[in-house]
C-alpha cells in the first residue's frame, strides 16, 4: 500500500525536479550529439558506417521507393536557404548560385520523447544514460511510436531481411547487437553496443568513463569531424562545452539565449520534445 | 403518446460509475498488496545459505538434456577429482563476455604428457583433431538467444574479484550460481533455467542493474 | 444450435491450448533459441595470446577502394573482419574513412566473388591455369592495371623486364592527369602539396576536391580546418554540381569545357582592376589573359562580368588562396596561372618531397594509357595482356572500340575479384584476394610527402582458399620468367618483409610487429624546390552553345560508385547520391529551363544519343547544371557485374567518342548529344522528393558576417 502512493509522490517529485533548470538529475549520463552543418559536406560516410556497424539491411529499389528502407542515419539535402535570401537574394529562379545544405538526421533521443509513452508493451523507454532505447524482442510491431515521431526516424522491419546478407556477407554482421527480424521497430541507438563495451573496458581498468572513450560509428568516420558525441553531464566533455558555448539548454521549448545570433539550434524545438542533437547553422559567405 | 406501459426504472448511471470506481480501486490496491507480499517479504532464494559471501545464491534448478559432444570430456574428473580451477580452462571468463571453450592447445598442454593419445581413446580423437588442424564442433548447452548480452567478466568482477571475502580458489562457487555444480557431470549439462525470470530474480536480490538495455542488445 | 459453448470453458480451452503451444517444441529461429544442443561453438586450436573470444582485435592495414590509399584499422572478432575505421596514425586520413572505405567489407564478403581460376568460363585448378598461360603466352606480355605503387609495382616492373620488356598501362578513369601536367609544366613538380587548411579562399575549376579528386578524405579533413575560424570561402566553377560544388559559398555554372576561359577571365579582372602583375608568368600566359575579355568569357561559358568580378574580389579579399583546376589541361594550366599571380605558390602550394626509393612511387593511372593500349592492340603489337584493377570494357569511351581492340590480343589473363565486362572477354581469369586478405605496401595518392608508406596486411584468413594476392601472383610469374634475386622468396609476404626490414634497417620480429601495428613505414625523402616556369602552350577551346536539338553530355563521377567499380556493393547502391538523392538507378541531370524547352518533366525517360552510342534514362531537373549540359553520373549500367549491379542503370562512358586533350592525351568527358523524350515516365526513387524546407527550420544557414560578429561561436 505505501508503495503505490509512494510511487505516485516520487514520480511527481522526479518530474517536477526534472523540469527545473532543464535538469535531469537522476540520470547517470546524458549522451548527446552536436553536428556542425558548416562542416558537413554531405558525403554520406556516416550513413554507410552506420549500416556497417548496426547490421542494417539493404532493401533494394522498390522497397526504398515504398519508404521501407532502414537507414537509421540519413543525410537530407535542401536547396533553399530562406535566411540567406533575406540578406541577398542570390538564389534567383534561373541558376543555382550556392551549394546545397545537408542535414544528417537520426533519432534525436528526445528527453520528452513522443514515442515512449505510446508503446503498448513498453518496448521503448528512456535509459539512465539519457538514450531512447528500443528493446527489439519486446516490440510487437504496433508502429504507434513511428507514427508519433515528428522526425520520422523510426524504421520498421516490414520484411524478414535475411536475403540482405547472402553468404558470406552474413559474416560481416556485428555480433554485439541483434539482427532484427520482421515485425520489429528499430532506430539509431547512439551505438549503444559501443557504450556498453566502453563501460566494460572502464570497469576492467578500474576507472570512470572519460570523454572520448565512446565514439559513435558516424562520429568516428566523419572526414570533417562534423559530428561530436559525448556526455552532457560531464562538464569537461567537448559536447557539454559546445552546448554551453551556443547557449542551448535542455528542458525548454524556446531558448532564451543571451546572444541569439549563436549558431546552435535544435530541430522542432517548439514541439517541446527536448531533443539531444544540437545542430550548428551552416554558414555562407554572401 | 404510447399506450400505458409499466414505467421502467431509469438506469442508475451515477451509482454504477461510483460502484465501478470502487471495484476498480479495490482491484488496483489489492494487486499492490499482493505484489508487496511477493517482493517485500522473504525471498525464496535465500534457503540454501551463503556459498558466495555477500551474495544471495540462486536455488532454481533445471533438468537439462544430455547433449552429446565431439569429445566425451569429464568435468567430474578434471574439476572434481583433480580439483582444477574453472578459470584455468575457461580463462576468458575473467576478461570477456564469453567464458569460452578452452582452445585445444590448453588440453594438449597436459595431454601430450599425461593420459596421452596411446592411453585414452578420447584423447586420441582430440590429438587427431589437433594435428589435422580441425576445431571440435561443440554443441552449446548453456545458450542465450542472440538478443541477450551477458558478460561473464562483469559477473565475475562482482562476485569473485571485487568480492573481498572471496578467494580465487573458490571460483567454482561463483560459476555454480548459474551453471550448477559442474563437478557432478561429464560433459556440460544445463542445470539452471537461465530464463529472464532467473536472471531478474538474482539481479533484484543482488543489486544488479534493471535497465533493459544492460542485457538486451 | 447443438452445444452452447459457454464462456468459461472457452477461455479454459484457450488457456490450455496456449500453454500447450508454448511448451510443445518451440519452433523458434536459431537466433532466438535457448534450447541445448541447437547452436554450435567452434573452439580455437592455438590462438594468439591477445585473441580473446568476445573482444575484437584491431589490425592496421590499407584501404584499396580508390587510389588515395588511406590507412585503416579493421576490427576482427573470432577471425572475421567486422568493421573498418580510419587509422588515426596515418597522416593522409587521420582516422577518418569515406563511404567507399566502409563498404570495403562488402567487397570482401561479396557473394559474387570469383573463387577459382577459370578458363573459358569453366572452373579449373591453379596448375591448369598457369600451364595454360605458359603455353599460350605470345610475345612480351603487357600489364594493364589501375594506379599502382609500392612493392607490387616493383614486382610488376620486374616481371615485365624479365619477360621481354612489355609495357605497363596504368589506367584510371577518374584521375588528376591534367592538373599534374600543368603543375609539372609550371612548377617542375607534378604533385605539389596543397594546403587547403592554410587557405582562406579555395577556388576550384572542375576539380571535385571533396568528392573524387586525388584524395578526398585528406582534403575533407583539411576542409574541416579550412572552415574553422577564420572561416575560408569556397567557390566552385563547373558545368554540373559535384560534391565540392554542393558545399560552395558561390557556385558558378560554366558551359562544359569552358572552365579555362572563366579562369583566364578572372585573371584578366585581377590584372586590370586589381593591378596584379602578369610579368612573372610563363610565356604565352600573359597574352592569353589579355585576349580573354569579359565579353569573350561570356560568349564561351555563359558566365557574366559581374560573376567574374565577384570571383576576383573573393580571391583578393581572402588571402592566401588556392586555385585548383582539372578536366582539361587548359583548365589546370589556367588555375596555375591564377596561383602564380596571387602568390599562392610557396604559401598554399609547396614542393612535395621526393621519395628516395623512387621505384616505390605511384604509377598514376590515366585514360591516355587506355588509348595507347587500344592503339597498340589494334596495331597487333600486344600478344599477351594481364589485366587487373581496372575494367576497360566498362569504362572505355564507346569511340575507342575497346572490345575490338581486345579481340586482337592473343592471350588475355584477368586477375580479378569479380566477373565483369572485361573478364568476360578474357581467356583466363585468376581469382584475386581482396584488400582485407592480402599483403602490400602503398604510397598514398597525394605522394608520400613525409615519406609515409602505408602497409597492408590481411585482417583475416582467406575467405576462399583458392584466391591469391596480387603480390603472390606477380612473384610467381616473375620467378617463372627467370628474374634474378627472387629465388629465395616462397611468397610475397617473405618478399615484402625482407624489403621493409631493409628499409627500416632491422630484421627482427619486434620491429616488424611495430610496422604492422602502425600500418605504415617511414621511407627516406629528399626535399626539392620548384623549378622556374617553362612556357605554357595552350589553346582555349572555342566552346559555343550547342546547336539546336543538341546538348553537351558530361559524365560526372561520384564518391560512392566511383567509376563503376563499387556498383556491386549494396550499401553503396542504396546510399543516396549526394546531390540527387537517387538510389539504385541512373538519371540525367538537366536544367529546368532546358527541360521545359524539350517538353520534359521530372521522371521522363529520354534517349541520349551520341556518335558512339545511346542510353535511355530518366531526367532529374534541378538548377545545379548549366543550361547547355546534360549530366549523367558514371558508375551504373553494368552488363556483367554480379547480382547487385547487372542490369541497373545506364553507362554514359560508352557515349564518349574518345576525343583527347591535346597536351595530356586524356579523354575529355564531354561530348555532343541529341536528347529525345521516349514518352515513358516513372518516378525516380529518391531518399526525398522535396528540396525545400517549406518554412521549417531544418537545415538553417547564416551569413558569414553573422559568424564573424560572434566569432568564438565557431
């Protein structure tokens, strides 16, 4: 009996404490990303590295066209730059006078993820490391979570993808994580298997995890080092320094920066999902 | 407008809702109480007493199949009669996820000198494999589904290496938590259910992590 | 109704049935089972001490997916290579790797690999294949390869020398020959060091420096520093947008072939409006600049005077700059002229060091070599040809008639990992080991500037027991041909280890292990300086607007499928093209105005016909193409290349007629074509069908002024 009421009160206390200062005080880590769009060349190395690391299936042209591809990390390409057009209308109708804008998009690991509360079986939840985790063998395939995701970064296995890996290609599969079967939802996990391995290594060496112990596959391969990954709760980490430098805080749906011209922003912040990927605006010489 | 009919009693809406609410509350609260009894009280796994100091020892059992293996190895002889430490052969347990079947070189380390190929038919089989470069194809007995991550190293750290009251010589007590007393069997036999419930109960009683992603990959 | 099923018993039945189904024999796939005896474990026999099951071992090696030669670290678990990352210790790529390098795993594990020697399409044994070769070889054999360097190149030369002095044709469709020729002519150094990271302005005329030019990972890493504070400006002038163009602050569309005119036009603006001196230029240059008035530039390229001024202004206000150019000798030479005028030589362009063991240096591939090969074959000068690392039947311009040339060769031996268009035409096919299974040494494409030679070692045992490494094949052939000094070597590993031990001056195991762990070995280098300019003799082509009904076809190269060699890798087929975001098929990029004139809308099929052939593909409309151009990316259109590439897309290289650049002999990758709609339309499958953000803040951009105001907000 005490546990029921106790749980309700504790839950409320955690929730309201969590809302203060955008803080998430009971988390052990708060893994986040920062992507500098000015450095991103759109080369797609990150996406292919993710395929290699995470046992992603290739689906072929027809299924890709039916939006059934499994690219956990996709690099979007836009040609319009509305803020630049206010300064100098150089993107006139006839010629392309600037390059394109590239946007690597993956699961934003929202702290107030809209996909988490709607899972009928609780297969997706927020870990103590701040990641939005997907437990593959609990998923029953209702696809409600993908429906709720405003970023459209959840991918459903409509097919059994065994023929994506004809022998001996199946020998390349990474044993540190599942090969998902039909009927299971999947998405970017910020290379959780690497986090697990790094934690084991740190434990073996009798020390705490340090900044740089964990590198996501996309971050490690990016030739321009546009992607940064780390623990926001570690004040010495590069990632928390860059979030601080661009005055972007967690837990709010509208940033109140002292200098609103700083480049850091979050996508769809106004939806109040509290994403953990910081994007740095691309820069153009006029 | 209609002719006289006995007037029906109007459905007692408000009373029904209140009654349903009371019944619902009773179900929820009753459930809480029952659950309390199961978890808060004496745990069924404490009955066997401490074999690993500081740990609650699991007592679930399982009657495993007799799985034939390419070499009819005897744990009873090596671990039992000869008293060889588990970690001597299953050395990877202290530094990896898997305990590992020992490489054939480990067996040959002794068996080129004692109980050699001339003396024992199973060793003769093994020696032939060794000389022809063939790996024995062991049939996995304690198997986990591919979506489960289990790290022997972390469990040994907790119960054996970082456990101040535990000696390395007694490592078989730690191994027996999940593998049973291997000194009783020939080749491996599954002696614990190794289901998620089994793992979870031990975690609950020994302060193990409850986060899904710690074990599900 | 007979029996009324009452709810209680129905539920009881369901419950029992359900439980029964769960207990009675789980029909679970093997990956989910917990049943004893279902899965197997193969224990090791005698593993190395550092091999622990469950923990990956990392080995250093070299990536061979293009000729850049980046160092890699491969993660190997239980004897299988699982993942590749860049080697943090190699200066070329500093721990980074591009998507082609990541996909090297699929090259290695590809189900379509050749696993046995073949004669006439039938599997044979190695002794049979070698006996066949020995019997049928006529005259001095020649080798056709891609770019090649290191000890393999030394053995190749040894084989050719020992077997009659045949020629070596190093063929690469995507190359920097024009740039190298221009640098050799003006500086006396064909591959000077380019310091993008030190420049504040980079201007590229048709050189896809971030995508496919020379060493993209290195240049991308340098580009990262280029954009760091103080931020550099990138301007790209090209006929169709490449990856470099897609990242440009200023993008300028120039008519295909007219980039040189634009460069000279910029030089004229520098001379006339900014008084930059032209007196120290090679003779011929100053006159060419004077002749290139803005009106003439506009007529030749479509670029107006305002754009020329802007480019010049950007160069002058952001110093030091770096100008690069490729695609034709004229373009590269004009780019070098700009560098000389702007004083970049010595600042962002510095002399490369010469590798002292010069025989290890890079034999840079070219398309001229392919033209020479075809000419020699047609003239009957080639009796036997060994072909590896290149697919001329796919990449040769249609006008070269390469199939006919190959048919004139008596014995053709292919050394390949996959059956492709060229191996189909060969008599013998020898199975080649992949880059993850082989030994080698490689000089990076940017030259071993600091003497760093990359070492390649196998990451795992051969997947297919019958394959052999290139070094082993070369060694065997060379020993057979009776070359001196190689008798002692059993295999290429022995040869390589002896040679590298000699380089480091130590023949012991720890030193060798240190080389393998680093993935590189230091070779001595000699500094050199630039020599004085020679004369530049170039003619700017008269590029005019194509006649009515015709467009200029450009074959564009993309990092990914490259020149077609990676079309058999599903990861790269499914990786959306960086610009169009199309997957698994070809397309033709065309400007919306041009399309409207031809009555075309997105997804319409067109037949593109030149004098050398025709292809039919869908159009993709966007503004990043010059209105006179139609750009078809090369890489797809294979007729024989395994299950992932055969029958997919079209090959624009066949439409080229083989017209060559005067100075370098390189094929020009533009030709005049007719474009006609076929009437079909089918949606081109892309990652995204939109290219606008519709008012949402997704990929936002700010001006560089705003950045500078908040510097520190880098």
